């Protein structure tokens, strides 16, 4: 099951990348970005590590949950993966940083809800979401800056 959860996360990441890649070729390079924007190579590395961590977190919850406890935490887990892909659709697919901010707000809400539900079952699982929350905080700041610089 560990492999199943990690693969689900990587599939979500790949879907997001498939939406993102065309915009990286012709739209994103033309945007004005803040000086603290990392090089493009940083993003797939960061996301891969995050997907690995949250896949492990979901597996820990799956292993440690009591009977009947898994429904809400796993529903939230998969919902946040959908929100993750939808951010790529909004920001890169639709090429709309403002819409990306709305999608990011939904994603952050889903991730926080998932983290809190995981914490009730496994503290370790909830801690594995901390890098994700930190990265989303940085990504939100970057999204805001790009929106403001290009509005």
C-alpha cells in the first residue's frame, strides 16, 4: 500500500506537470517574476520530495487507523491531490495567476484539513505534511508576486 499511495501522489504530480510544461515553453518565461524566484529545476525536485513525504503520510494513516476511521482522512487526502492539479490548471493551463490564487486557497485549505485529520491518527503523518505547507506558503507568495507584477 505504501507504493500505491506514493504512486497516486506521483500521478497527480505528473498530471500537473503535463499541464504546466507547455506554459513553461512559451508563457511563463515572458512573465515578470520577483528576484527570489527559484530556477525552474527546483520545482520538480521539491514537488517530488513532497509527493514522497505525503504518500508515506497517507500510508502511515492507512496502517494506524482504527476500523471506520479512514473515510474522512483519505477523502481529504485525495481531495487535496485534486486541488493540487487544479492549481496547475488555473495558473499554467489557463495562464491566470489570479485564478491560481483562488485555486491555491482551496489547496491550502484542503492540505490543512488533511493534516489535521491525519494528526488524529498519526502525529508522524501530520509532520510529514509540514514541508508541503511550507512549500505552499512560498508558492502562494510567489503566485501573489507574479500576479501583481503582471496585472
